[in-house]
């Protein structure tokens, strides 16, 4: 019986099979890279705001404590956004004629909240409590980055589950003395003992699904 297919068909078939496997692996790799990129996570992207509030100026330059604006951070799941009155405590006297701050003055006059664009936006299925973290020695900059160096606020971390789990599995790498939680410029020194703080603060971060997904 004569041969139906040319001898080269075997080679073409092998190349096609290996080529398909390579394309599938490359597609999976590309998907993983895209899912970790700023395009997907939003990390490093500055969101437009009705007023260009500078943490670098207020926190880094003027030394304003995080809790002055985010007043519920120690007692609530949400850090809270400051009411316009908090801004006007200073800006009724300072830059009170600035065109840039007109949305603040209008908000104060009309009693309508400024519609800020959320920078750190967790999915609805992920639960995060600020109070339980800051009261256990996790600093603001651990999650939000060096806000004292940000002229405009941007998301510093990916906020993906693997990022959260790294802290929950290795809290000694991230915990700091309680009195340094709101110090944006704090860096661990050579005598920093994270393992001791974990024991002292009785840190036992859970990694079960129900801890964050409720």
C-alpha cells in the first residue's frame, strides 16, 4: 500500500504539538504577568482628584499626624475621610483665597461632601480592618507606602492576596513599635527585633479564607 502522507508530516506534527504546548505556557505566563502589572493592580497610578491634596506637603513638610484627618483609624475598620471642616480649620486662614481650594470652600458653604476618587479600593469580597492592624504595630506606610514623599497620592502596593498573605505569614518583617505606627519616616534599625514584637503584641494573624473573605 502506498504511503498516504509525506514523510515530513511526522516532523510537522511534532513541531505543532510542541509549539502548541509552548504557546499555552507563554499565554499562562503572560496572564500572570499582566495580573501583577500596574495595569491590573493600579499600583503607582495617580488618580485625579477634585483638589490636588499633597501628603508630601502636609505629612512630610508640616508633620501633620495621620490621625488628624483619618480620625477613625484606631477604632474602626475604615480609616475615615476628613470632613471639609477639618480642612477649613487651617484653610479658613491659610490660602483662603486660592483658586485651587475653591472646591473645599464650596463644600464648606454648601455642606456637600467633596467627591474624592478612591485610591486604595479593595474588592467588596475582601474585608480589611484598619484598627486591628494599627493597634498591633502595623504602620500606615507598610500598606500605603511613603505618603510623606507623595505629592499626589498613589497606590503603593499591589493589594493582591499574595501580598496580604506575605505579611500574615511573616509578621515579624513588618511589625514596628506601637509608638512608631504613625511615623511615616520610621525605618527599622539594627536593633529592631520584629520577632520580639510579635510575641509582645500577641500577633497571631490568620491565613484562613474566612479571615478576609466574609
